[in-house]
C-alpha cells in the first residue's frame, strides 16, 4: 500500500517572497480564523451535487485547496475516500481539527500524482493562480485524475486578474474560460454554469463553475 506521502508524490517548488502566491499565502496566514468563520457554513450543496453525480460510490476525491475542510468533511460523511491539501499551514491545522484527517500542506504546483483520483474538487482555490501558472496546474490535475475522472473548479466572474483584498485572483467569463480551457485538451468541459455567492450579504457576486472530464 502506498504511503500518504507517496500518493501525493510532491515536487519541491520554491516560492519567492514577492510572488502572487506568497502574497495570498500571507493573507491566509494572517486571516485564517476570519476566513473560516466566513466560509464554514456556506452552502455548496448545489455544486457538490453536480460534482458527485459523476462519481461512483466510495470514490477517491482530492479536495485541492480545502480551506476550512468544509467540503472534505461532507465528502467523508458521505462515504468517499478523501485526501485534503492546502497551501496555508494555518488553514491545514484548522482543517485537520474540522475533518479529523491528516490535511497536508501543499502548493498547487507540487501536485505530481498520476492516475490516482476519481474526482478533484478545487472549489474557489486555483483561482489564486496567475493564468501562466494556472495552465500548468490544470495539466497536473489532468494527470492526477484517473481516465474518466472529474474536476470541479470555480472562479469569480469577470475579467480581473491581479491582487484584490490582499490575494491574487484570476477571474473568468464563459468566453474567456472556454478559450483558456482549450489549451488543456486532456480535460474536456462537461458543464459550465453561473451561480450567486452563497455567503450572506454577498449574493450580488457571481461565480463561474466548471466540470471537466479527463479523456
């Protein structure tokens, strides 16, 4: 049986102190408790149901950028095999307490698993990467999925790319996301839809949601 570390097959990636990712990680280190309080009760059931409809019972899921561990906990309670990772050391510590599993600190660029997961759940997580880095991570996600495996991910709706509220964001519209995704032929889009933000008081914000299947 593979060890937990072998399953993730991490590569070493050095992050300089001035990169967009370092700014985002610093934000989560400083605001972990506030972030969890704001997101732990967010109702993501609609998007989770879309995602889980493509997966077999007991499927192996990677919660990729798990934040509080809210969704990983729900997957576990529904009988799925779950690995959870996040780039923030503080969020990993808190997510371990919430999920009861060994949440691993890991950067998106360190994903090196091959043909391991039935599904990868990247809810409001890889949106923190610049497009030039995001494409490489999408390729890594495709390789980590089993043939026929499913990715769910979400981005804020719009055309913005840069630092906003202390974190780096890459936003997309239907047109820009479809064009961007054409550069990753190994993952074919199966669903693309728009939702409102589910956090109280932020209903006017929109999100673009994507499901893609590994060929």
